[in-house]
């Protein structure tokens, strides 16, 4: 197709074997239309066999399409034009839905803000909602994500340009991220080849820049809501876009009764039953393609039947089964942090209890930039997902607070919140929060996490909402909150000086001591979201 500005976009079209008039499924690809998200979806030909014209298009500046790829900057207009073009294809009946995950989810939401009356439904999976939060989590650069993705994007641009040397260097770096330079978050390799992509521009753009609003679906949320589009959101408990997926669902679910959220025990891809160190069982091997066909049949073909099992389906990581909800539960139960002052030295010293301790005390995290607390599992570990983090919890720079052994099962579902009374001997610090289940054999598996960068921080109370979760803790298990001053290389090391960690040289970093106070006058606590499964006995 030709855009109004004269740019050519290339697409592959798959049609049902029987001629006729069919709805269109459009996927706008940033990673080659020939791949077509087949790392986690059935091939487009499978979707076509269910009575759809399927169009997979290379976005501007990717695959064989013309132009320059600048994420989000032209996707509203380009997406809207692509929808209307697809609606007029031979064999199309004029109704179009979009599907795809990651960047292909993001550009769906942007297209919905454009002038495309033929757009009738969206199915965004595991994609950004607010680009500022795509790049930064609570003020902290998502460094491993941004550099890894940035190398991939830059390498593809070098390939398109025929630059064999640049492509080879970038491809090699993708397997071993170049974090050894003077400024960790500003790899010299990306600086050398910055002319090929947006990546260095993004790394140099602060979190509070108005630029992020210009490429954000959030700024057009009212326009998107006004379309009353049915939507199918898919997320994963160990996907870095989990908070964005939940936030987008909450923002848009009010606009149509056939908007649904499915969250499985998955990383970004693939969507399989074995994740990290855990086999979540046969139910985790969900046929998400069939979910899509059933959704599109309702939205585009008017076939009978409503969304089954409630508007929200969450995979319970403890029971290893799917559970229906009408909304994320918001009932919370406070668990207070306490310890003897040796919580960093003894992983069994810190306590999470429904009863407030009568003793005042303080725990110290001594963050040494020479040996920062490492990334283990979760969104960015190797492997990703739930892996045993006992070794990390036993480090002297990690605080752990653990409940007594549960005497009955407890359903944790929703977004945990941590509220701490903190002080620090430096102008700035970071904190990593990991919520885990401790098995009877002491295996410790993450179920939620959060990370925050605090610059020019003063003593006081600090709150942070962690990522949503759904996990029934069984009798005999325990719940643990782990707190550290780093999560490297998922996020850059905070130098402690008040400088921006994204641009601060490694030589500027200093040892930082963070104090976590607890007791009657300065309670530090975890607000635990609970479902129908009761509370921890007092």
C-alpha cells in the first residue's frame, strides 16, 4: 500500500480457501511480516482457515517497507490508513480487527486513536501503554530491556542499509550485552551506530520529557474509549509489560462489555507451561489462538456467545489452574516488617507478621556498586520466570522478611503495596522489591516484583505498588519480601550521588547505606491483596 505521504508499506495477505466476503485481521509488524508473531501465535494461514482475510504488514522502516522506523511517531496515522486500506481488499467485507503482541500491541492502541471507522476490535498482547513506563519503571531505566531491544532494532536497520560490519558487531553484542563501558547505560557500540535507530535518543530523553506523551496511547484514551471497541488483552506474570497490560485493560475495559483480560504464567514469549524452574502444568499450555478466534467470531461475525469465565481470567500459580474474576480484588491485609537488626545477615531473622512489633529497630542495606545485588529470574533474569532465589536472599546486602509457616491456604491476588520508613546516607538510592513463596524445602520462587529510583530522597515514608499477581499459597508454605539496593543488570546501578544513573560514569558510584525502620512509631509494612482465600492467622 502507499501512504498519503508517498511511503510504500509492504504486506502479505492470506485468504480463506473458499472465495467469499470475510472480516480482516490486521497485524502491523516491526520484526518482519514473514515472522508474523509466529513465536507465540499460529501462522496467519491458520487464522485465514477460520474464515478471515489476514494481513501482515511491515511497518514504516521495517522489513521491506520504505521509510524510517521511529517507534510510535507515525503509528496513529499509518495504522489508520492501513486499516482502511485492508478494509477495501478483495474478499474483505469492510470490518477490520488488529492483533499481535509486544510492539504489535502498542501500534494497535495507537491506530485506534486515528481516523479508521472500519476498525471494529483489538487484541493487544503484552505491549506498552505508557511509553515513559516502557523505558522507565518508577524512574529507573529498564536498562537490560532497552539495551537488548535497542541492539536488535539497530542491527535490523544496519542490515537494511547493507552495513555488514555494523550488523555483525551488533548481532554479537545481542548475545552478551556491552555493559562494560565507562557509562553502563550508554554502550559505546550503540553510540557508534546511533544514526541507524532511535535508541540513543530514547536513552538521552528523561522520564519527565513531554516527548513520551506524543507517542503514547494514554494521551488519546478518551478517543479510544469513545470507539467502544471490544478488546482482548493477554498478559504474563513474568512479562515486563505486565503492569502496562493491566493498566491498559483498566483504562479501556469500561468502554465495552466484551473486553477481556487473560494473564498466564508466561514470560514475554513463548507462552508455555514450563517457565523458569516451574512446570505449571497442562492448563498453562493454553490455546490462546482459539481464544482469539472465539473473540473475533463474536466481535466481527456476530456469532452467539459471550466471553466465558468472567471478564478476567488469571492463572493461579499456586493451584496451577485458571480462575475467573469480574475485577482485580482490592481487599488488602497488612503484614508488618520486623527484625532484630540482623535481617541482612540472616534470611530467617526478618519477619512478616499481621501483628505490629512492640520493639523499634532498624535494618541496613549496604549497597556496594562493585558488587550490586543481581537480577535473578523475573522479567530480566537468565533464565526468566520463577527460579530459586535462595542464594540471592542470603547475600549480606539483601533484607528478607518472611511469614510463619501457613496453617491454611491463602489466595494472593491483585497488586501488593510496600510502605517503608526509610533513610539514606546518600542523596539518592534505588530499591528492588521481590515477593516470593518459600516452599517447605526452602525453594524460593518469585510471584511479584517492583523497582524504584529515588533521587534527592529525604528521610520519610515511601510507597510502591508492585506488579499484579495471582498465587494461592498452600498450607506449609511461607511468604517472603526481599529488599535490595540494586537489581543489576535489569536496571543501572544508582551511583548514590544524586546524578542520573543513565549518564553517570561508573567511577562516580559510592557505597550507599539504606536504613529500613520498623516498629510502633515507624511501621514498615506490606499490604497484601487477598482474594477469597482468607488471611494469615494472627
